[in-house]
C-alpha cells in the first residue's frame, strides 16, 4: 500500500499531467531533494523557492489571480504564521471582486506532532486556518484520502489549505490507490528516488486515474450507537484503534473521520450525534480556541435535545510549544490512553 508521501506525489503527477498544474514549488520542493519528506520527488513542474514563506504564498496568490493552478508548499506549518495577512488576501479575493477573480491555489503543509520536532516542528495549524474566510481546509488521515482529496483540491476554484499529518507521512494505507501496483515494493521501485546520486533517475509512473474524493464529505470508519467520536489527521487512526479494542468489551463507538474541516459534513455529524446522544471531539491542536470547539457549538445548537451528556473536547495542552523529550510530547497531545479514558468516561456518564 502507498504511503501519504507517495500518495501526494502521485496526485501531483496527475495534476501536472492532466489538470494543467504548471507550478509546484516551495523550499527544497524541486530537484534534487524533492521535498523534505520526499513528497515531490520525480515531478516535472517542481521548482525551488527561496526560504521565504511570504514570497511563496505571494507567488501562489499572483499565479492564481492570473488564472494558473499553483500548488505551493510551506515546508512545515510551524513557519506559515508569518503569512497570515497574505493568506487572508487570497481568501477574500473572490468575494472582493464579486466573483470576477477565482483563486484556484493549493497550499500544502505538514502539521502536528509525532516526529519529536520540539517547539519548532510540532505545531498544529488547522484551528487558525479555519478562521480565514474564503479558504477550504482539508486534513486527511490516510493515503487514499490524501490522493483523492488533493486532486479535488487542485480542481477547486477556491484556495485550499491542504494539511497532512507529519507523524503519518511514512505509514502505509489500508486501501489501495487506483492504479497503484499490487506490490508496495514495486511502487517504491517505480517512484521512490534512490539514495545517493539521483541525477540520472527518472520515475516510472503507474497509470493513475483522475480519481476524486469530494471535499466536505466525512467518512464513518466504525459504527456504533453509544458514542460519536469526531477526529481527523494524526489522532483519527488512534481513535479507530481504541474504538475497535473497546468493541471487544461491549462498547459501541462510532468514529467519524471529518477529513474536510471547512466546509465540514454537518449532515453526517448530526445524524450520528442524534443516534448516540454523546460526542467526543479529538485533535492535537491546543485546547483554547480549538476548532473542535466550533464543532461542539454547532452540535449543541442543532442536536441539543438529543444530547445525553455534555459534549467533550480532547485536545493538546495549552502550552507555547511541544517538548523535545518523548515523555513531554506524549503528555501534551492525546495518546491512546487519553482517548480510551475519555471514551469510557463519556459513555458511562449519567446525567
């Protein structure tokens, strides 16, 4: 099965070959490195930008205004914060021009903890990203969704913030990407650059279809009627693992992979909460003004009389950064034991 890094690479190949993407750029995005996480190796339309996040976002905005479909990468989301004013401009341009100028641009950046990156490489960004009107915000948790949703993001006439979890970049998926060879080793031989001299290396791309997963559609990954758990990104596979384990103890937990944060799939979320009456939102962004609070507010407004317990948010600690020591990192963002306890506590709460 492909990894997220390989899924991004294949989706961008479809973009440059079939969807008229002419510019894929950012720090170290082009040859010879092909991205710090190898997500852009072997692509034809890549080029290296200076270490200048504002220049990268400004260039992408200008290209989109001129009618191109750029894909820009900020190497780590930790360094995107100095571009907020430019991101706001990209988000409001279509509205400000009464629809005369569309903004078909994608900004990719890896987010979250899990690589022991300490205070400079462990930030989350989704809560801040969702506070910028005009942007669609995507945060998938597996390679198939990354592939299909990145293709959808490239096609979208709006600016799309395409976030992906650092901790899962090398994890193989459970579902095959259309066109992917059966043997993961064969895929690696085809599209993974060799270690050492790459000057003569060329990828051998499999026949990849224009396969879309629509933005704004959530995915129910486990079924249940006792508790709804809403998550995305790094914490989603952990929630699924916990729910599956607790099923052996008789707990019936429905886990929803939100996948798209703006716009989020209200219908899927509300139907689940109306069935279960209890809801837990899990992510790793800091808990204060967390995007999960928005989800809980909407649920409280729309499903209040169905709730049997107060909705809960399990999020990252409200600290200025993530510690380097593994014990600190594990204490600061939700782990298996935290999620398991939160699930059981909510199910057994009697109001």
